[in-house]
């Protein structure tokens, strides 16, 4: 099965994606991850203003199959959270790289973004 791996994103081994969006880094989970989880029923996210550390847990995603931790791809201050996921967690399944985004971070160190997996490296990992 082939999964969507957008070229404008970078990836963590733990299946989070990161994309530059007007000075911030938008974060979500990958198409592969949402497919593995199955129907997402709950997403727990941090509060705007929280400081996140690259590689540290920032939340939890729950599906009909499993509960999984979510990990920050970059360090920085949390500037936005997708509140739509509170009432519609299924957006993660329907549009993981669009309406199913989770949060936006004001990155502390641009090198952290560059150190994430390239699309081809992530694609190789999930093949």
C-alpha cells in the first residue's frame, strides 16, 4: 500500500510530520500513522504558550485500536492548537496533512527541522 508523503514536510521516526508555515512549524501525524491507528476517537494536545522540546511527548492520540504518545519534531513555543480536533478527531484520519493538523510551534532552532527525516527517508522507513 502506498501512503501520502508530501515533499514539503519533514518527518520523525515516530510518524509525526512538520511543515514550515509562515514563520512557524505546523505539526501532525502522517498518513501511515493514521492508517495504522485506525479510527481516531480522541486527541489530547497541550495549551498554547507551552514550551515544547524536540523529541519530548506533547500529547496523546487514541483510536479504536490503540493509545499512542505524540512527540514534538522541533523545540519551541506552542503558538496554535487545532481546536477542531476536540469535536472532530476523525479529521486526523480524513486529512492528516490538512484539516487534521495538530499544532504550530515557533521554532527555537532551525537546525532541528533540517535534522528530521526527508520525505524519501521516511518513505523508505514505512515501505
